[in-house]
């Protein structure tokens, strides 16, 4: 049996996230599985590198699936390109080892959150960038982000309801850059909790607009209460940039 690794790009605007759901709503995983199943004549189950929230995008999402199909990689790529909707593209495929698992073998993930601070939202990137006309203190946001780097209990930064799953995660770096009216917050970590990146961004925005002090971020970590952190940032500004193995 073949194990095939895929690199996927998608616009998550009209999907309820990556993961297939029981109620049949439209998700990225469900769309890809349906096309692969028709192509191979098998009941294909796609393994993703993780969940992305409803409305979140991906530049390089990694997934894999097992099949007995003998079609060439190029034939598969062409089939997927023809029959997937225009907002989902499988950019590359390759045969990989039997033991490769897109989720369990991932060492780190990088997300980017994009913010437009001009007076008006852009007509052309409004689906992919969060707009605010607040004057943001970038230096304060950078100093606050440094508090989150390292291994911490991020219970305050998740909407996870499970009482058994560990909320301890490691953030390797947070880079905040500003180019004219575009701010990008790049977050790399070993893995992320439900809504974690969006809540981190929402908290940093509260620091940037003066609603929170830099020292408050350390208190938020220590409190381990979701109610202490900032609001969840809009999904459309978030994009999975890369997964490292």
C-alpha cells in the first residue's frame, strides 16, 4: 500500500475548518477525501497535520493518505486540480514511507496573522487580513510577546474544554514586523491548542492599543483562566504558513 504526502494551499473563507464533521458541513478534509475517493475507487481517509478553525487559511498544509491506487503522482495531481474547487489546491504529492504521519511526525508549525492598520480596509485582501484603524504600539506588542516564548501552561490562551488534555505547549518564537500599514505576527511552536494563536494575537492587540499593559501578559499566563486573556482575533487574518518535520 502506498502512503502519499500532500502539500495543500487553501482559502478557508467558506469552509468550517479543516476537519470533517458529522453533520456534513463543508470542510477542507471532506472535499479532498471526496475527490480522492472518486479517483481511486477506495474509501480514502486523509490525515491532516492538525485542525484549522473555520475561516482560517493555509499556504502549506501537510496531509497524507494511504491507497492501493497505481496512478502516477502527476496523474493524481492533475485530477485533483481539475475536480477540487478553485479555493483548494494540492500543490505537490509524493510517495513517502509507510510510517509517515502528517500529524504525529510534525515537529513545529508556523502561523502568520496579518493586520491592516490603514484608515480603510482593502477591497482586495479583506478576506485574508484583519483591519483595525487603532494606532498600535508595536514595541509594546513585541515586549509582551517575549513573555510567551518558551514552555508554559497556556490554559488562559485556549477555548479547549477538555479537562484531561495537557495545556502545556512550547512557543519557539514570535516575530512581529510592520511594513507600511501591514503588520504580520508570526508564531512558531511545537503544537497549538484550540484557538491558541488567535487568542495570543487578540491579547497582543489589546497590549498594542493600550487596553492591557505588558506586565498583564505574565499575570494572564499565571492565572490560567481564559477570561483573563484578550478576545479571540478574527479567523480570516490567520494563515498556516508551514509545518516542519
